[in-house]
C-alpha cells in the first residue's frame, strides 16, 4: 500500500514537472498602449472606432539624466525601450501637418534641445533603433520641445482630444514634453 502511494506521488510529480513552463520575469520597461480616442479599448462605445494606436515601452527615469546624456542629442532614438515603438493609423491621417496612409509604422525621434525630429518608418518589428534605415522613412516632422511642470518618471505617450477627428499626441519623459498634432 505504501509503495503504491509513493509510486502515485512520484508519477504526479513527474507529470507536473513535464508540463512546467519557464516564464520570463517582468520587463524592466513595461509595455503600454496609447489610443485616440483615449482609453478606446476600455471605454469603447457601440459604433466608435479607434483612429490611432501607439504601442511602446515605458522606461523609468530612476534619477538618470536622459536627453543629451543617456539619449544623445542628434541621434535616432526608438521612443522608449526594448522593441521599437509602433504607431497604427486605422485610416489616412495628417501627422504633424503631413499626410500619411493608414497602416502600421515604427515611430522614432531625433531629440535635440529645442526641437525633435519625429520619424515614421516603414520598418516594423525591430528591437530598438539599431537597424534603423533613413531610406525607409515614410515622413519626418519637426516638433518643439517644452518643459514639463514636474519630472515625468516613466516615458509616456498620450493623446489629448482637440475634436472628434483631431488630437495632440504628447511624448514626455524627464522634464521634456513634445507635441505632434494628428487629424483624420
């Protein structure tokens, strides 16, 4: 009897051990999504459609000096951490005053002290900006730099509604805020 119980327990341990998965721990920079309309996936109303969605990582400030130091001025940056940030336009749009076709693009920036170059690239599904190719730019727009009232701990992207078909996309981290108008 004891032998049968031991054998049953041993078989159970082996069976569970065989199907055990090894999941990764949490990323240091969690992923997030910004929509216009804001909180679209959560607050969706019947018949309402998303106009734009940005999927990005949100690195922490952790007391570091970011712009001009960790992220050098004048160099392409992936806007966040880990995989390149992706922006999906569900219909044709005007981004920073320039026309863009519906579709999914990588979103990059070239930070500088007074203004940033914001880039939409046809290259998607890349880690960082290591394989960025200017030849694949769909468009570039300039956006002025503003100072935030308080430090922004995590890199953040948010859309502020201007009208039912227009918004301001804000990029913010540290004490830097950049604004790009978007309309549909």
